[in-house]
C-alpha cells in the first residue's frame, strides 16, 4: 500500500501551495502527517492543513488549523 501525505498552505487571498510525499510505510506517513500539524499549530499561515490519502485517493486522516487573526496575549 502507498500512503500519500499532503501539506496545504492557503493564504488569505486563496492562493494555495502544496507539498506531496509518498510512503510505503503507514507509520512513516503518520509521522510526517503529525510533524506537519505540529508546525501548522503555530504557523502564521491562514489555513494550514495535512492529509493522508491511500493510493486510491481515499482520505485516511485530515486536519487543519485556521489562523483568523493575530493572537491576543492573555494577562
């Protein structure tokens, strides 16, 4: 089985960039997926997403972060 991991980064104007990597090992695909999400959690990208697909295009996992505005510091 081949697992495809995609990273999508979309700015506020709707321009999207993607990075696609393929793995034959499910655990390596999961590792890449979670490393993308770890970076996405703190990125400045408006919408930052990760997806794992099977080789038939079926979605195994998909999550995203949307950063609406700059963070407000809590006191």
